[in-house]
C-alpha cells in the first residue's frame, strides 16, 4: 500500500515513526503545521534526513553566520552556501576547495568509509564546474598502539589511497594525529581542490520552468539508507562496534568516468544547474535544487534507474548510493547531454521537470507521494540556539600548568628526550601513510607531504600554482577553543606562507562532540568566534566548510577539533620554498619570531607526561601576517633556500625534519634555556635557511616588517650530525632510525 | 580431517563494482543473456576434530568476512 498524499489526508491519525528517524516531537509537529496534514512516509523520510544535524546545520547555523559577516573579499567569487566556495587566483583561473568529515562511516567500516569520503568531496568540487586536481586528508586516531587503531588506521589509509589513486588525484598532504579521545571516534576529514576558468563556474539551482532534471551516474541501490541521519547525527554507544548500520561501497572507476563525463558536459555548456548526490541522496538534491532555483519541480520517481527493483520509494529517496549526479538541462540540450553520457557509458535518465509551482511534487506508481514546499525541507529547517556553558573543569585544567612537570636536567637527558620525541607517534615520520597515496600523479605536484603545504601547479606556461595546508590541534582547543581555532588558522596560514605562497582563503571542518551538551556547544561557539575574528584579522574570507557534531563515545566528547584549511597562491611554482636544508652551499640558519616558555597543550607535555593543562601558546595574528609577508617576498626575490614552520615539537622537531629531508647536518647554538628553545611551541615562528650572501637583504626585509630574527647557526653538508652547541650532538643516522621506525613497527612494514 | 567451506558474498544491497565490471565485459565478449553478476569469495579450511561450528562461525565473522558489508555461509563437509 502506497502512502500517498491522499492517503495521508484520509488517515490523519496514522502513527508515524518520527522519533526512530531522529525527529523530535516538536519537529514533527512543525511538519504537520507546514503541510496542514500528516506527512506521507516519503515526505517524513525526506524531512527527517534533511532536518538532521548533518544536513540542516540546525545547531551550528546561528554561529556560522559570523563567517558570512566577514568583510567582502575581492578574491571571493562564490561564497558559503554553494557546494564549495570559489576564489579568484588571477589569470582568469578560479580555484574551489572544501573540506568535509567522514568520521562515523570510517569508524564503522574504515576502508569504505574513508574511500567514500574522498568520493563525496571530489563530487562537491566537480559540481562547481572545476576539475579536481588534488586531495588532502587530516586524520585523527586513538592511541597508536591501541588494538582498535590497528583496525581503523590501516583501513582508512588504504581506503583513501584506493579511491584517490584510482581517480588519478594526487594526495598532497594532511595530518596524522593520535590522541586517546579519538579511540572510539576517529576523525577522517577530506579536502579537495579543483581548478576552472572563471566562466566555468556552475551553481546548484534548478531554474527555468520546462527545464528537465537528469539523474546520471551509478544506479540507485539500498546502500546507506538512513546513513546520513543515523550515522552522522547519533552518538555511538560505549559498546561501539556492535552497532553497524549500513554503509556505502563506492566505485572510484565509475567516479573517474563521471568526472570526465561532467567536464565534457560543462565544456559544451549543457547544464543550467548541477548538484551531486551525497548525504540524503535524492531527497537532498531535489529539494536543494528546487529551493535554490525557480521553486518548483515535479519528479517521476519510477524513472530512477535501480540496482534493486524491490526498493520502496522512501528508500529510493534516502539511498546514499555513490557516484550519482543531478543536472538541470534545457530541453534543447537534452539530446547532446545524453550523447555525451552514452559515450562515457554513464546511465542518464530524465527524472523530473522544473516548474514554477513553488512545490516539489513526486509521483510513484501514478500516485502523488510527495507534495511539499522545497524551501521548508532544504533551507528553512529548524534552527536551534542551543544552551552554552563553559566546561566546569576548564579552570582546573587551565590552572594545571605544565611548568611543574619534570624537565631534562642534563644534556644526556635532553639528547634522550629529543630522540624519544622525534620517534613519538605524533611527531614521527608519516611515510608509512603517505607512501600509500599517489602524491605526484598528473605531474603538477610541486610539494607534497612532508612539506609544510601541498603545492600544485595550475598553469604550465606561467607556473601559477596554489598551496594548501590543513591544521588543527585538539589539545590547544580543549584548553581554549577561541585561541585553539586561531592557532589552527595561524598554523595553516603560516604553512602556506612558508612555501612562498600568499594565503588567500579559508575552509574549515569543525569536529565537535554533541551539540546537546552545553559544554560542547560553548566550545563550538568559542571556536567559531575565534575563527571568524582570526579571519578578519588576517583579511581572509571563509569560503565554506563542514560541521561534524556527535563525535563522542558514550558521553565523552572528543577534544574540540577545528581543522582549518588555508589556500594560497604562488605566482611561479619554480620559486616555491622547500623544507630541506642543503640545496645551496654556505647556508645559515635563522629563526623568525619570538620563543616563550609555552608548554600548555604541547607535544612534550602530552607525549612525555600524558599531561594536558595550562594555556595554549599566545596568538599574534599581526605577527603571523608580517611573517607571511616576509616569506612570500623572500620567495619571490629568491632569498631563502629552505623554510619550515615551527609547530608540534617546536624547534627541535623542525631542525630534525629539515636535516633529514636534506641529508645534511647542522650546527646550532641557542641562547637561554636549551629546553625552552628546542621544545617550546610558541606560535608565529619559522625556521629559515639561506645562502650567507643573502643575509643582509633578508635581515632588512624582516626589519621592514618588524619580524624578529635570531641567528641559529649553519647547515653542515660535510657533517652528518645535528649539533646543539655545548649540549648535544646526534648523528643523522640515529635520528633517522628513531624518526622513521615508529609507524612501521606499529602497523607492519607493509 | 573435516573440511569446512565458507562462502562470502557482499550483502545484496551493497554495490559490487567487480561484479558490475564482469557484467559489463560479458556482452563485449559475445556472452549475452546474463542479467546480473555478483562476485564473492570461497574458502576451504581443513580443521581438527571435533568440529566446533560456533567457533568456526566466529572465525569466519572475524577474519574471512567483513560483516559490515558482507555475509557468509558455512558448511562442514563430511569426510
């Protein structure tokens, strides 16, 4: 029996499982008010997925408005609200980039969860009219030696590699971080960058009555039904793994064909609007397209090509089968559209027609099963001003300053500490992960992990390129979410600048616990405020982003983890600054910025003492801007031969990485307490190497921008040892063994 | 020694890209009339007596099949 609109009118008291679908009683009553009757089961399915936290941003909306209120940026071509933001990088090129989470699916089924995360973000970028050119993955896992991390990490990494490599997309960076809080709730975020010409930008809207809607790509199956509301908006119980909702399996080779097919369709200018099918599938695509466009659409659901003929209409509307797209096409262009799809062997079907009725109507077996105002589903869902409360333990946490923790008292102890630190899971070499990704396919990758930012060339003739970095530090954000978000922003910004690029725009993926917990909501509000203020101070627009709530195990939330992505432009990628020492003779080492004894939330406190307390490092965004300006100018003038941002693990970590990357030693002398100099995590600092004859000009440049410079010593190509004067000397071979041995020992040599 | 046969298939609602690829290749090779292909895995285990079927199911569920996306059948073959 089909639950038609007529049937819904005739049976007003028919009980409906709204709470099982994740709707609150007042939300259900709101639907009754909107429709003036009970919803049909198909309408209920659509409202429930579209009003889920994941799709509606109902808890975050009131805070995210601050991003839209940032000053207008000349570079911003398409802002928040579309599938992804678009920025102008000059020469007629536009770049779109966005980051999304696929946390819960990746916990349930690590390989497919991570793989479909890549698939989804790539389609978002494609939808804007762009050719996807690179991906990045910031990842967070439980303790490296925990049994469940042994299950989740290899699966996630293989899934990212498996899907991304099949698409022929270089994976140019990201992060791998381990922390107890992510044990039952890993974070798998995926970023994609795409490039297009200005005139190629496409938007997700269905305009023009009489235009048709074509569903193309993979057939619709029963996978991931309800995934969006069940997976993304509910907390895993403490007994986690037993709850295994249905997940999706993707097919990257179908997606690759879909990308090429779409780009050919765009080039022939055959679409009026386009939308990918991700979370909430057809429910999302049909309501969002019509809500953003002329306001009306009529769908004949029987026309949807199915993989499984037994699917019910509610299931077809909610299915999250991968590799599907929806295009709005003028009737005159349909034949050409179909021809291109046929050549790529892509199934394409006209499923709907745009009209100006202001209603989204859907028929199934000749009965009307949906008749709703699409805006009420897609854009006018519930909005909550959730209660906020400063976490009760915050003052105690902040008062617990790491100054009381024991520090090394002899140079032998400092030397041993240095070796332990570079081999700790968070600081060690991540080659085990990144070598499973294709980093150089397409031949445009200029820098990739372990460099500070990924850099890809956009134009072969001019060398124009973009640099992208993602950063986030959940410990800093736990101690101070406002400062933590700004520190993540500052680090990503600095990483981009370190390669010689000028930062241009920001995206974000905000990973938090349950919004129904006032303490979590306070963290979220503070982080958003910090990020918005930070972007204002740096003069950068937020182009879009993603919120992932309910990241918790039982009632224990993860550390608030805002992951910030910054994109920058470099005029000529041949001028980029790499991190390896030793590329030119007679290099001297300089440290830009100031070092303070800042250890709150530091890697040292965590990895050595399992301590989290005190205050995170101070943020000075004016200084960050000045440092970035120095680095970009220095790259343009060819002044510096290497640069590396100082962050987790401080100066010691940066020195080790630069020496090992270049296979050269260095002699370093430090003023003051060597422990503080080597391991403090003060922000706004960059390690720079340059040929001695460039020193005067570079020092002038720093002076001009009021950036403090400290001479640290020199690179020693002749001497395979990192020496800190009067303290320690460690042969590179010993450092390399400590640095590279950790992940293979934990996860197998592959 | 008893032989145990475990057949693992993707759950019916899960997309099977390899099966789809085979289905796509068949007409190109001149084999018409095939409506659907699903690909699975077949395991043969030789085990000690006595056979503990519950324990074997646990084995299959833990290692041979990924029960999030796959299901399996298990048969103990008589000698």
